[in-house]
């Protein structure tokens, strides 16, 4: 997670601790556990230069040396483009739930029409090209930033919004995937 993502959860100033010799993730109440390279950096404005072996070592450490405890889900935000992340996961034979297209259009607060500020449809095309499920599109909503800056969950605060409904549809697909894997 980058600094902006950590700020959304209200944990940008947290530091990692340890539990019985393992790395203790930062807890976001009530049930979220977070680990980030940003927690390890003295100067958070200094970029991390990822090289193949170092990247693999950090990922292995985050997966194996963190005291995760009991988890329902483990979400990994690679901050790479989806194609690289999918190919990386396939190489490690990790199950891939799908691709999500974020920042997919802005719903005008005045006329309620969707404005495509960025190119749209890339997530769907990537999912097709890579033969993985497409989870959905999350539109840009300024209230996501507002709630993130205040450390409040957007989908609980604005549960009736289009973005929250899209988030919930994506969550349903993820739950269905996980429940089908358990069978």
C-alpha cells in the first residue's frame, strides 16, 4: 500500500511491532490487518526501487514472517498494472479471483451522467486477454477520498451510492469465489 492508501485507513503514521519474533501487522479496527513497505521506511517520500530478488524477498517476508493469525481473506495490492500482477500470481500458482477496474468514470454530482475522465474498459479487456474473471468497475467518487481522509469506511458511510453498490457487487463475487474454493 502506498502512503495515500494508508492515510485512507488512518494508519499512515503507524510502525510495525512484533509478536513472538514475528512481524505484527497494523490493525485497523474492527478486523483488518495491514502490512506495507511504507511502515518500514524512515523517509516515506523516498521511493523504493524494486528489483526482482528484493521484491520476491519482501513478498515472501510479508507472507511468511508476518503474524497474520486467522484470516478470512488476504488481499495483496501490488500497485502494478493488472497484467503484471496476474502473470506474477500465475507464476506462483496462486488462485486469481479476478480483475477490478477502478477510477472507471465519474458520476457528475449535478446531472448524474457518467464522465469518462480516463480510458474505460481496460480492466474488462485485460480480464479477457488473461482469461481471468472480470469483477467489475468502481467509478470515481470524491466521497471515497473524503471518507478515506477521515478514516471512515466509504461503503458503510455512503452505502446507497453507486460506488458503494459496485463495491458490494465485487465483494459478492469475491465471497462466491472463496466459498466455491472451500467446496
